[in-house]
C-alpha cells in the first residue's frame, strides 16, 4: 500500500483496515509527504507491519527492499496518488522507496488519484495519466464532490469500498472475459392503484452478488432489477423496472439484442417476479366506502419470463456458442420435488432451488443454501454459505457451461 502526501491519506487507513479484514496482508510504504498527514505508528498499528519509507535505511540486510517489495506483492495500490506522485511515476523517477519499487514492479498496480480539481484537469496531469494508462497502470477515480480545499469538482479519492472492489476485480481470474451476462434481481411491484401494490420480500442481494461476481470474472453485465435499495454495482449496465411486464420487455430486449449489437451469452434470473397482477389498475385511489366491506381483487397471470427465454434459446445461434439459462426457485415445503417439476416446466439449463423457509436462506439474508438441478436431473447441494460464495460458485459453473457446449 503506497501512500502519497495528500489529505485523502486518512481514507487509506480505512482501506487498510477493510483489506486486512478481507484476509489481505498489507505492507505500508509512505512518501515523506504522506507522513505529514498520517503517522508511521498509525500505519504500522493498522497494517500490523512496520512502515517502509526509506530507500537508504532498509529493514532488509541486503538493502534490496524496493526489489523484494515490487516482486512479492500480488498487487501494489497507490492511494492517495498526488499530482506530483503521478508525474514522478510517469517520468520513471525512482528517488524514494515508493517510486523505486513502482519502477521495479512487473505485476499489477492500482492507482487512486486525489488532488485539487484544477490540478487533475491540468494538461500536464492529463498527459501523465495517459502515459501511465498506456503503461498498463489501473486507475480508480477520482470522483466528483466537495474537496478539503473548499472547492468542488473532480478530484476526491475514490471511497475505500470502491478501491477494494477495484482491487478484487484486478486479482480475480477472468473466466468470463468477452462474455455478456443478463441478470435479473429484486421484486416486481404490481400496482392496484396510485398508492398500493402487490409485491414480495426480495431485497435483490442474490442478484447483486451474482452481478459483482460476473463483473470480477471479466463479463459485461446487463442488470435488470425491480425496486431495491442497494447501491449500483460499479460497471454494470442497469435497467431499473417496476412491474413484471416491464421486466419482460427489458429482459427480452437485452437477450435478443439488435441485429448487429451485442448479445448475451447467459442469463441468470434471480428476480422474484410476481406471478399475478391486478386485472385492472385503478386510476384513482380505491376508496373505503363503509366500515365492514372490502373490495374484491381480480388477478390475472403475468408472463413467465424464464419460460419465454428458454423457449427462444432452443434455437441455437449460428456461431454455435451455447446460451445458458439459469433460474432460481423460491420454494416452501417439498422444495426438491417441486424444483424438478419447475425446471422441466420452465425449460432452463440449471435451476437453483432455495427453500425460503429454511433459516438463513432466501429473502433478505446475506446467506443462502441452494440445490442445483441440471438438464439431466442431477442434483448438487450447496449448504448454507454467504450469497457472495454462492454467486462465485454459480458464476464458475456458468463459465464452464458457456465454454463447453457439450456439458449442457
Ligand atoms: O433478493 P434476495 O432477498 O437476495 O432473495 C433471493 C431470492 C429468494 C429472491 C432468490 O434466491 C430466488 O429464489 N429467486 C427466485 C424467486 C422466484 O420468483 O421464484 P419462482 O419459483 O416463483 O420462479 C422461478 C423462476 O422463474 C425464477 O428464476 C423467476 O425469476 C422466474 N419467473 C417467475 C415468475 C414469472 N412470472 N416469470 C419468471 O421469469
């Protein structure tokens, strides 16, 4: 973790804490200017490793600290990267430990710039950023917003969670590079009148984790989602919808694509689509007319998006690349027997059944337990684990299926 001399260095302390919590070991390397903003004691306490900051007073007996650090790290993050530090990196200078190790570095480097907006927009900084990008350096941010100097504009260092996600994406193997995925998530809402609707408890978390896992694996993701309160996953193409009919339109558009436009290689439908909608949406709020009676609702069936996609995919495209369709099933009671029948009825390649009455499974939780059923009827049980882990495993399974048509 390289730190340059900027006020955003205080956010790097939070980044170090988050990365350690996620299992990383961190070696802090600070420039002299960085130590004007945070102390060596703080960096050492948070990282659990002595601070490195001197080129000529190395901790290592052979004096090769800059080479060893450059070689041994899985990733070098520079946060904050000041205008001066970017300029020195672009020039290939090596006059302190951080720039020396960056010059000796062969593996990935992620840079999070932070500076006054005028400095970020200056032609010299623009040239330096272009040079570094051409050299293969990854950038995250800066972001627009209010600055410590009182101005506002683009120059704020990306938030620690964003830098952490960016680091994860760099380090994750790209098993879905060049692939495009369609993912649905969250509930749909079927309106009765301008103030009431029928819906369900889906939070969107399962679909969000799948989107993040797919993006980390190098895929492009079209995320079609109902009303949820989750922050948009960085880099996904979002299609917010409300009702099942809107979700159907958005899903078919993304799946079928245009004649020459990009087409999706796989679809994972985690959305809890309402099976029914009111036959008629009332234009005005339904009024309570007396103290005892209640209105009768007449419902009608919504289209089955998963069944329609599966029917389309029966026709294999001319390029011979298989298109994989995965459904989720929210079951109660005899989950497995119902799941087998549902997979056949909906015609998907894989169905992930979750018993939403089991503790820790289904709606709103951070964990899930699923049983996967394939076309051949084989079952694979994934016991209760984080939704993040379920997503990672399902994305690996999808990557396998899109690459090996015969396994379908
Ligand atoms: O969002 P979370 O809070 O994280 O919760 C996750 C989840 C429980 C919503 C998720 O894991 C899940 O089970 N999603 C599917 C919910 C569902 O609608 O199940 P279903 O058995 O009714 O539908 C089966 C499949 O058909 C699903 O892929 C669904 O998207 C699809 N479907 C359903 C009805 C419909 N009209 N059109 C559809 O495409």
